[in-house]
């Protein structure tokens, strides 16, 4: 199934933020005749109760999603900057800057007693931030009456952030600890190395958390430069989901954001293109561990491509539930303890993977051959209409869960904003229902090609034995 790349565990936390606020987005009438209810905004479009506006003064995009099932609201700012915008020397800068965004701004900080954490803990709000390859987002779920206080804080740190060297040093150690925890997970290391081998030119080559030397040594001046390049209204989307109306939201956003100008220079485009792959690639990670792993990855089109719904259904047929093909071929046969398939959706080329954790006694060669055999069966013989209908029904249930509550809706919109089109939140599920068995076979044949593959093995070794990087 489709996966959005994000920091570990935080999407689950975002779903938890919506406790007590569950409900589907209520349909709402768009602004009358396509006009904004508040002067200074341009109405852009509306789709299935979601309204988009643009703040004329600086290009800030605002999405309003009314949901009156509970007196709460989730306010989120998505910046179109992620590890995709980093280069050697600044890898991990987006993530480190995300940490520093909680250290205070000119008007809202701990010494004044009104810092972001202090305020949200005082009003009982749930909050966090995540960094991914294509975006960074900051969000909180609060009671309807506490929304303006959070909007004021979020707006202030868009352009008035404190960036102190003492804070950089303190947060660097926190991020370095995260990095080290990731390096202690063999499967995480394997996925990083497979990704680095699959992407030669695109910045997706680098891990979102960055390389250790960059985390430790990036100067505060480089972080300031990064902040002053990307943290502007015209590079951000505000999403408000909950017990709100467009007029109230826009008035609040105008009050706190309209005073900021557009960025003084154009937001730098990311124009690097991935060269064509000219043959299969392989990586092997050896380090202490208990169970081996096999990953087979293929680059596929960007997250907005028309073939993504068919790839999603292919992944579900391969790995969704105990009737899935990989489960029957590998787990039931004693070759693997688990097996899955999925696609990380990106603004540029995305990455499709099939993955299996070896059962005791199974070899990497056996498991790799079994994974490839299941792909080959679909390429040769296709799938059945019954399989497609089964995974479509599963998709509907899973998709409903991802939209259950204000924070869940905001997070799902956040990922489509990152990829480049929030309307996919509405249209992607509809396109999934149009997928046919022939579509599934076609995308398997077109994209899951050996010469376009990157295969990774994690080979466990005894503690103190041979160890990879």
C-alpha cells in the first residue's frame, strides 16, 4: 500500500491527537460564487468541503476543512522544504531546524512564559512536528477557543525564530541520539543503503536525518541561511481542520500572517533529474543481528502519476492480509516471518519496495527468489478481478481510518501537499476504485524490471564479528 515518508512514529501520534474529535469531514458550501468571505484573500477552489484560499499580500495558501463533530481544531503549517532541498554539508538541516523551531521566537518564548510548549501544555493541546523528504510540518490540536493563541505563536516563528548557537549544540546531541538509534536498527540501515544505491543523483539519496558529520558540524549560520531561504509565506500552506468556518479562519490568519512579505528571492527550484539506471544494483549490510532481511526496490513515477493507484492495488494484492500473495508464498511456506510491499510517494521519483524478514533456516537466495517469483507470476499471468475487488474493499476501510479525526485529516492532507496537489486527498481514492486487473499487470510489467532494481540483503553476524558500515 502507499506510504508517505515521515519521521518514525509521528503519524501515529498525530492520529492520537484526534482522540475525542473523531468524525468525517462534513460537506461545506464553498465561498459564494467563488469569492473570499474576508478581503485580502483570493478564493482558489473548493472540493468535497475543502476550501482553498490565497493570502494576496504574500502568497500564503490556506485550506479550510470544517468538521463540527467536536469543539476542537487542528492547525497545521506545511513548509515545502525537506531533505530533498539539502546538499552535502547541510544534510539533516531541515530536521535540525525543525527541532530549533521549538526553542522560542521573538514574541513567544520560555523566558516570557508563553513559549509554544508552555502554551500548548497549559491549554491541553496535542502538538508535534515532522520532517520528511519533501516537506516539514508543524501542527497542534486544541480546543476551539484556544486556536488563536496557537496561530499567533506559529505565525511568529515563521519569520522571528530565535537561532542561538547554544540551542544548536543542545539539539544537535538530541538529533545525534536519534541518528544513533536508527543506526542500531539493521533494517533501517539496510533501507538507507538501498535508497542511497537506488537514487544516484536525486537528494533522496541522503537520509532525512542527515549524515552524522553534517549533524554535528553544520554551523548556525548555515541553519539561518536555510531558514531565511525556505520559511516564507509563499512556501507554506496553512491547513485548519475542525470546528471552524472560512470567515473566522481567514480573519485569524490575516491578523497574524498578513504582515509578512513574500520571500525576497524566488524559492530555489530543485531541478536535478535522476539518470536512467543501466542495470541491477546490489548492497549487503553485515552487522550483529538475529534475522536476515531481503529488500528489492524499484524507482517508480512521482506520487501524482496516474499509475500510482494501480501500484497501490498491486502492493495490496502482494501484501495485504493473510490471503496476500507474499504471505502465502513466503510466510505460509516457512521462508519468511513477514513479507510486505509498498511505495514511498515523493514529489520526484518514488520508490517501490518488496520486503521479507527471513524465517530461521531460510537463506537469502531462497527468499529473494520467492519474492521475484511472485512478481514474475503477476507480470506473466496477471491478477484476478476478485483479488482487485478484495483489496479495494480493504482500501476503503483503511482510508477511512486515516481520515478519522481532525489531526488525521490534517496529516493526510499534509502528505498530498508535499507531493504537490492536495486535491489527491479527494481524487486518489476515487481513482483507486477505477483500477482494473489489467492495470495491475501493466504496472508490474512496466516498473518492476530487473535492470531497474536495487536489491539489499541484511546478513546478521555474531556480535564482534564482521560488520558493515
